[in-house]
């Protein structure tokens, strides 16, 4: 083998390696194959906690708006943005946010009858959101 031929072969191999690493990096960071699911709860003081879990096979992220909605008139309190950040496959993260609207907490907004919990008058809403 001539040194010129070896140089060409080496250049082709290096080019192929860089190209494949770049493609793998782009694919793994594109969110393709990610399946981030969430579960959120809200306490009477306005503190909300969302657990995000990536059930997919590549990294990904997800954002939701979470708040409280009265069952009767459908009026909403708060709409806090909760984002998972970048989650690896099979990873979970808890994100805490506040759905307080000024000084109004869900327990004040969702006035229930005597002996009833605020959750009997209101429900938690969760909707997809962009960052």
C-alpha cells in the first residue's frame, strides 16, 4: 500500500466516524423516541407537584400548565408552568410550582360546604404547554 492510499483510507474512516457521531448526537438530543408523561397534584395552599417520567428510549422534555378549575362555572385559578427539563430514558423528576393567583389559594377559591374538602368543588387541570 502506498502512503497516499493509506491517507485516503484514513481520511474516509475519520470522516465516517465524525459523521456517525454527529448523527447520533443530533438524534439523541432531538426528542425523537422520548415519551415524557406527567402526573400533577395541587394542595390547598397552592403548592403543586408534577412528576415527569420519560417512558421512551431517548432523552426528552415536556412542559404543562397546571392549575385549579371550579367544577360548576369552569373558572380557573392559576396556570403555573411546570417543565421537566431534559430527562434521560426511564428517568423521573418532581417539579414543584405554585398555582396561587395573588393571595388566593385553592382552598379559598374552591369554597365547599361545611365538612367538605375543596377538591369536592374543584379539580386540577393539566394541559400541554410550550416553554
